[in-house]
C-alpha cells in the first residue's frame, strides 16, 4: 500500500528565511510524487511533481523538492519565504490503481511572519 | 485558459433534496475525479473516471452518483443529501496520473 506522512502539521518561518516542509512516503514500486498548495478558500494548485526523471525537481514560485529513495523522502524547500507563501501544503503520492487516485498527506500549514 | 470549472462555489440545501455539482474541463483530459475534504480526515476520493462512459468508485462513494457522457463533463449527483455530506468538494482532471491532477476551485456544500 502507498502512503505519505508529513512530519510537521505546522511550520512557522520569518519572511526571507528558508522553508523546509518534510514528507516521507511509502510505496512498493517507483512512485509518482507531488506537492500541492492550498491557499485559504482556494483550490489545490500543483507546485511540482516527481516522475522518476531528475531527483531534484523544480516547481513554481521558487519551490523545489528532492527525491531521496534511500530515505524515502520528498522534502519541499524554498530558499527565501515570502508572505504570499502562507498556505497549507500537501505531499501526495499517486496510486496507479483507481484512476491514479491521489493519496494525500495530512497537510502542513506554513505561516510566514513579517 | 486551461482550467477545471465547478459550480456552484457555495451551496446550502436541505436533507433529501437532490442536487448536482457540475464539473467541466477544457484540457481534453481523459481522467477525472471527485474528492471531498473534511477536517481531520483530509482529502478522500469519491469517484473517478478514466474515459467517457467509464466510471468507478473511489474510497467513499456511498450517497453519490456520477456520469461521464462527454469527455469534458463529470457531474457529481447527490440523490438524497444528508448532513454527513456537508463538506468541501473538489473536481480534478488529468491527462495521465503520472503528471498530476488539475483541481477546480471547490464547492462548499452544507446540508441542513
């Protein structure tokens, strides 16, 4: 069975400092992994995806994530946080069955202090 | 603009009154899916479709129906809504699950 675990339910950073949101996954085969962001009262936006090409994946708005098979991790980073980054972030794995069902982590709420 | 459009954005209804939440995508995607989001339970798949006239149950299909008569549309039907279906609903579409899904803006449904 596939699953993802987001290690922090809430992360708080100051504007201009680095962001690290942690995610571990479990999969019996090579996974497709994603990070999505949800701003308050908005839908889910795809930040980036890993599909067994490069292990360092660059996404939108300066975010990137590194796939580490040995650690079963897919942590999301950004060098410098912006106020507009405050949102909820979901690490997601795609199940090849059930029409590519997305299995969501519990979410990490990112707060950015001025 | 490539997008998934859901309507309505907000809906308050009464128990037992049939309703339909519409979903339309303009990207010629084959895969479409419905999810519900609930506090403490996260996002869960309700139904999915891999092509026209091909639909199947997700993890929480009870009380819901779907249809896929055209590629672009994937409506969610609640024949007899109950208060436990109060939730935030998302429709999503994808060219291939390998590439991720594009989500609509959500429909906040309240059943009283």
